[in-house]
C-alpha cells in the first residue's frame, strides 16, 4: 500500500540551516548535510530544502550543497527557493536533487510550469502555493505571505495541475507557525479536486495534527519544520501513532 | 568491476552514481556504445517521458545495442519501461527486450504515484536479504502489468509488476538509489550477480 509521507523541511541560508535546531546527537546542527543524514536515519520519507539566501552568490552555494546532500543521503529530496529558470533547475537536478519546487516565479509566469514539466517531467516539479483566507476567500500570497495577489487558491491549484505540476505543496499562511493544526478543510477540498498528490504544510504542533491532516485533510504527505527541529516530535513516534490510527506509513 | 551508467540525458543519473559510491563502487556515466559494451554491469536509469527518452537513445544510436548486451543490465523506472515493447506514454515503440506493453495508471487513485510502497512475491536473487513487503520509493504514472517475467509485485489500485527479469535483463519500477537501506541492498545484489 502506498504510504503517507512525513517530510521535514530545512531552511537554508548561505549553505547553512537556519532556525535554532537543537539536537544533542549532532556535532554541527547548522550543517544541512549532517541534519539530512540524521532525518533520513530517523524515518523521514523525504526532505525539502528551502533556500532563503537573498544574495547573488546563492546559486553556486546551493548547487554545491545539493551535491553534498545527494552524495550522502539515500532518500529523495526537493530543493526550492528562488528558482525561476530552466537553467536553475537543470543545475540542481544534474547535481542530484530529485525534485525542485517553484513558487513566486510560477505565479508571475504560469507557463514556467509547462516549460519545466515538458523538459524535466512532471514527477520532479513541485509547485508550492502559499495562501491566506481573506473575507472568506483563499488568496495566493507571495514572498512568504507578504504580498497578496488576486489569484484564488483552488482555481490556481487546478491550473497548476493542468500545466503539468507533479505535486502541490500547500502552505496555509493562516496556520503556519500557529502550531494549531493544518488547514484541513481547504486541504481536503484541494486533494479531492486534483489528481496529483497534495503535501500539507503549516500548523503542525502535535502528533494528532498529522493524524487529522491525513484523515480529515486527505493529504498525501505532511511537511513540518520546527516540531522536528526542536525535537518536539520524534518521527518514529509519530509514525507509530499514525499506524495505530490505520494510516499507512513506512516503519 | 567496471560499471557503466547509461547517460542519455534523461533525468537524474548522478543519484545512481552517488548510490554506487556509497556502496564502495566506482562507476562511470557514459553514452558511448563501446564503454557500455565493455562494462561488467550496466545500469540503465531514466526519469522523464518515454517518447523523448527513446528519441534521445536513438540520437545516440543506443537503441539497437542495448537489447544485445550480454552482461547483467538493470533498468530503473523509465529504464525498465523502455526495456518493454511499447509504452502508452506518447505511444512509444521501445526496446522490446520484454514483450510487454506499459500502461497508464487508470484507477481512482492519484497519478503519479509518489512515495513509498511495498514489494512482494519476491523471486530473484536481486531481492536476496530483502524482506517481503519491504518499502521502496516510487514515482510513476505508467506501469508494467503482471506477466511471466515478474519478480516482484506492488499494489496501487491494481497489482502490477514492480520488477521483471529475463535472462541478463532486470528492471525495477522503484528507485533503489532513493530507497534507503533496502534499495542499497538491491543495488549490491545486482553488482554481485
């Protein structure tokens, strides 16, 4: 049976992980490669690396990092953050990334999704969507939720699928950072509407939130950062609990 | 041991090379027929779309020599599908090593299938030391139906062949290079054939 995926997300700045990651077993928790290895040993099904470096040198650093990660870890990983061109994607995939995610660039230039999936195949193109509910309507936002756009969530999700995305990573800006659970109502609507897998993101605070997002939110995968980084949730414990709730997981 | 990884511009071949490195084996990426022929083991990876991948193989004049190889050959994902006769993806005439047709996943489940699923009914030394129902990582929209060359099965709405073998040709639908420990065991088994 296909299992539900648990995906830790690592924010990368200048080749280092950010956020106060605290693991006693790691010599250097700021080293994305060491952290990636730790998560892959701990039962993570996949990893997402989000590059938040703003400087111009970012691309070179990121490619080097991707190469190091690909050499060391034996589970799939996605790289995102500031990707806007075919050549960016080519370099990342060539150096060992399994998938890439695009966000703002796809909103500004939706045809980018068509070009990327035609060139590299849908299976490696994840479209990340950040949305916030305003006056009862879910609207797409850019730059980590700072810039609103006129686009409505569900019609954009449908368009993204039609243009050839292989997966959608949906982050609710209303839930992100709250630790009050995922946006299950919107997730369920999106997941039922689409043929491609949906990754839930934003709001994970405890184990039952994951159970809910799989059962109520109909998510295919769940992504979280701080609950894993601060050791609040151990992935193995999480998976055991999910299994007890009859949610298929890889243990 | 000389291990050739066929590089015809389809997808993430580097990952296969890295996985072999982790096992302590050196390999080379190549599209040169001579170097492929002289290898002890050949890995035929592939991610992407069948028709354009076949076009790339033909452009490199590899479509006739691959079916003639005598050493163990491992096709991964699209590589396995291209070893079949025909793929519904882009209505593509493929290499014809296996007399099989690759079909589109057509159930009420999500397509592509992305993630970890189980392999069972394992019957090949390729799966030595790998348990029944072990998890492997898969990403695909097309599948090979169960047939007489099937050496592993997986279920996703339907039950299909997640690994096939005929003579020296092996094909796996999953990505051993991304399937954690179990995938590494499978690659090691292949190299030790």
